[in-house]
C-alpha cells in the first residue's frame, strides 16, 4: 500500500524542515511534495500574478484542484509521499479525503506559537504579511489528527514521534474515517 504522511500546519510552522528530517530517516523512499516546491521551481508565473497581469484568486481553485489530483496520481503510481499543505479552504479536506481514500494517510498537525510564526514570516519575506496569523487562528479548527506536535520541540524529536506513530499503524484522523 502507498503511504502518505500529511504534515498540516500554519505557514512558517516548520513543515518543510520536518519533512526533510523525515525523508532523511524513514526506511522507505518518500517524495517530499509541497506547493512551495512548485512555486520555487517557477511552475507559476508569480511575477505576473504579483504585477496584476493575472488574477490569482480566479486561478487559485483550478491550481489547487490540479495539485490535489496530482497527489492522488503520484500515490496511485506507487509513490510514497510526505505532503506538506495548509488546508485553508473548507472544501479541500473532503476533496482530499476522497482522492486519498485508497492510501494509508497519516495526518499530522504541526502547531507553533504565534510569536514564532510571525518572526519566521517576517524573516522569510516570501509570504503575505499576516498569513501566519490567519493560519494560526483557523487551520487546525475542526481537524482530527493521528498525531499533533509542537514545532518548537524540534525536527529530530518530532520526526521520531511521527515515525513511531506511522509505523504503529493506528489511524484515527479525518483520513481514517
């Protein structure tokens, strides 16, 4: 069975750092997949969106529908995934539940104090100001995880906890229903 470790948390909460730590330690090959990878690879014409040539709000639904479908396609082909994502649209959880139903999904909530999120957001400079606070206030509401972690506990400790839980096989999250 194809495995997906789904890291969910606010912007700047440490999902990428945790994903890299997991990928370095897990006993099976896992792809690390995120929107940031697409952004950083130049898949999106970001400069043109920023200049106003294109309307990101109009393009966003199709972009994420395609991204979500690609996750199911990667997994259907037998690729294990470490997915980092921010479910900031209420329609995305049921969409992903349906698309990822055939796979073993281990859903992890990554929490981080707001002061730290704001500091990281400012230091990065590649996020809209206030996105970390908006995420902090909303992204975990109503979500049921297999495991919840605190970012400040560190990537090594948190990856140990994820690996222990993932290997244990118990699934009780929104993706196990």
